[in-house]
């Protein structure tokens, strides 16, 4: 009789434990209530607001739980948890102080609302119409969900939104919307494809489009000394320059010093890696633009930047390679070379 009772007791305990596991009370890998309103602690330590479900977490010796958006973020955080907790607290305090001063403090709900406004403004016949500069084609997309929203202090908010093709629902896209606070508004800076569909038999799966947009780099790298210029800082300064100088059709105008022609150009992508001149400290990045109205006339444009005033600034924009037509085929002709210049790669 005693053995049967013990056996039944063990079964009851096992069943109870299984229920606890399902509810998330008996396994630390399940979602927990964390510090900083469940925001990623490593994100906050590096000046970013990234919400998490706290399924990836770590408990400090004082019993406080810290949440992370990924295992990589957790690993980076645990290299120096004490310092990272302090950085996260300072970042949160600075945001609270800004809000208390009367500055408009934006959050995830504001970004979600702004995304919907952009979709409503740019939708036609039930589809969001987006011109994909890289493919030089208009995509007709159906909104599915906002996957994640991230905020980067000083750089803006980034919403990663999932869409499906209007005519072929298996084809999915992950598209980034970049917004920047401007007074009491969130100004749309750019829309870029982060992941696009790749066929796999009768279906599709999404692959990351290369090169990776600059706002994803801080998430992927292990944060280091932020006083050191990183590649994404340089790329951000260039992208801000492009956003500030483009017209209402998304093109920037650049004067060709050789021909005297002013050329309207559509931004395609930014090359990586980013390099720095060892001699005078200037940063350099190469980009691709296409002449507006043309399918095949591509320009290789170089951006030169320095931070002598403590802020990265685009000092010069030069045509590195210009399109020429030979036997009916468009190729690129170099205007200058980098021979004799000593560069180092900026990570």
C-alpha cells in the first residue's frame, strides 16, 4: 500500500511539474519579469531600445532578472555585467530626463502607429507599393505584422515589418522602416529591404540582403569602446547625408566634374568594409547609385568623411567610376585609383 502511495505521489509531482513547465514557472529559459521593462539589457548598454519577451535572461546575485533579445546579446553582456548594468541604467536615466524636460519621448507604440500611417499613405488597391531600388521594380505587398521595433539613441527608430507578395503569398519580405524624431513627429528617413524571398522548390524562404544595412551592425557586433568610430557610425553619417539631400522622388543630384552635367542619382547600396586613411584619418566608403530613368547606367560614388569637429561629417562626394557604353553594353570606367593611399579597415 505504501509503495503504491509513493508511486502515485511521484506521478502527481511529475504531472504538477509538467504543468509548471508549460506555464513557464519552473524553467528559467521561459519568459520572466525583467528589469528595464523587459528591454534587452545589452541593447540599453549600447544605447539602443530593443524589446524582448525575456525568454533569454540572466539573474544577478541580487535576484534581479535581466532580459536579452538573443543569446549573442546575453553573451556580450556577461563579459562585463557590472559595467553593462551601469551603462544600461545611465541610458535609461538619460531618456527619462529628456522626457521630463518636455522633449517628446517616442516609444514602440508611436513607431507602430507611424508604420501604419506610411502604409495607408502608400497603399493602392489593397497593396503597399514599394519601389525596390536594387531590383529597380515596384513591389506590391500585403502587410502581415511588425516583427520587431528597435530604437537607437541619436539615430532614430527602426521597425522590421513582414510582408507577403500580393500575387504570391508564399513570397515574403522583411522590410525596415527608419524613422527619426523631429520635434513632435517621427520623420520617415528611408525604407530598405532587409530580407527577400529565395525560391526553394515549390516554396520560398527569406535570405538577408547584402550588404547588411548599417542599423543591423550594432546588434551583430560585440559592442566595444563607443569612443572609437565604428563602421556603422560612418555608414550612418553617409545615409543621413543621402536622406537630407534627396528630392521628393528619392534622388540626389551630383555634378560630374568631368562633363559639367548634373546627374540625378538613385541610391542602391553601400559597400563594406569601411576604410580609414592612416595619414590624415579621413574615412572612406564606396556606394552604388543608378542614374534616374536608366536601367543600366550605374555610378560608383565615393564618400569621404572626417570627425575633426567631434562629429562625423561628409566632406566630399566624388565619382569613382562612371558608366560608359561599349558595343551596346554599359560598363564602368574608373576616374581615379587608390594607388599610394594607405588604408586600414574600420570594424
